[in-house]
């Protein structure tokens, strides 16, 4: 997540030299976030961001064509949101995720036990199976939990859930361009940066 956008950052049109887009920042600036959150943020150097690709692995994902966008430097959490961090958010706020409200979510079938009953799948993605009770604290459904997985990334979180969490943590979700720019780490249009 990134810090909330302020009028000052919205109005900014100043970009660093292109050279910063061609290398990875090896000594990022670390910033603490909201007092009730213990995450650290790193500064991602701005420059020309690549979005999408001209060589998608799955064309139906509509990741193409490759586009370019200039970005100013921005801050982002140093790691993904963990189960432990999300639990602190839920404990502090009483928040109920959409998966918990709905009562089910989809789980990667290879993670389910062999004796799991057949369930509804997803068209063109049969490896995703609907599991009653699957949510962030019971990732494989009833009988599963995140004990011992506090430092693993949280799962079964919707965009809406993530937005509420980000606000609590004193930030916002990154834009698509910011996310891809950070994920590529200056490596260009590579499949798995």
C-alpha cells in the first residue's frame, strides 16, 4: 500500500531523470506508517513505468498491450500484508471480510485434501474450487487456520477489504502503474521479475 494521496502529490508533475527507471533502488528509504501499524514502507524510484505486456501467458487476462507511463517516486509497503498484520487490523476494528460475510470463497484445488467433496469451479479455471467457510483465518475452509502462518501473506481478501485495511494502516492501494513498476524492479518487460 502507498501513503494516501495528498493535494500536493496529486498536483506534482515533476519526475526524476529517466536513469532511475533503469535500475533497482538497493538502499530504499524506510518509513514507519500509522502508530497502530508496524509495517515499514520503502521509496520506489519514479521513472517510466511499463504496464502490461505484449507477450501475455494467458491472453484472456487482457494484460496487453504493453504501455508506458511516467511516474513520480512513491512509497509502498516493504512486504505484502501478512496474516498477523491483518489479524491486528481485525482485532482493532472488528472488520468482517466479504468472504466471511458471503460464507465461502475459492481455493486452489491442489491445496485441498484428497477426500474433499467436489464443489463448484470457475469457468475456464477449474483449478479454483468453491469452499464453504474459506476466508482469511480459515484459508482452506473449516478445520484450517493461520496458526504458525502469521508471517505469510493474507489470502481471501477482496479489493474492498484491501481498501478498508489500507485506510486503517494510513495509506491506500497503489495504482496499477505503481504496482507493476514496483514489481518489475527496473527489469523491464520480463515474465517473472
